[in-house]
């Protein structure tokens, strides 16, 4: 559906509000081979991190356009960064199952799984097990339905 991860990340940030703490989003897009055709070098430089990672180190990232930083946080989602310990604690795990090489994915900070090891059909109808398959995930913004609404 998307040409690069820059736009493919919509699948993460539009689903994130409905993902439980400690959950995982797998972006399955074997056709994606590029992080961003326009901003890939900058993303390679900064990686993917939560908002606090950048806010607590703004001087370090002063030369990076804010839109690039925003994209980075959209793919990683909510989290906290302990600047004293240098530890980032992310609310959920993001795993890329794309055509972007494993080494580059790991350098950028998300997890990686070879898309050849995934059979999407295995994920259908498993909502009761806490597994939700969202085809074309970047098209809809998800929220948790609360009682009384």
C-alpha cells in the first residue's frame, strides 16, 4: 500500500492507541525496501525512538528537521527515556517484517522478523487470543472502546 516506511509507519501510529501495554505491532510489508526515499539518511542517523528520547536530548538533535524526528516517534510510539541511565522504555514493541535488510532495521532500533517466516493467514480470526490482523492498517485510526461509550 505504501512505497516506503515513511508512509508505511501509519500502520503503527494509527493502531498504537488500541495496543495493550507490552504488546507488539508487526508491520508486515515485504515490498518495502526503503525507510524513506527523501529522509532515509537522516532516519539512519537518528533511528527510531520515543518522544522523550529526543526531548531529553534536544541539543544532540538540533540539526535534524522536526518532521523527521516526529516520524521517528510515530513508528516507535509512546515511551520514556531515562537520560541519566541512557535507557529507553517503550510501551510496545515494534517489529518490521519488510524488505529492509535486518542489519539496517536493527541499527534503526525496531525489531526485525524475516517476512518469509510469516504466513498472514495464520493471524486471521485470532482476536480472542489477543492477535488482531489489520489489513491496510494505515487507513483507520484505532481506539480502545471503553464501557459507557
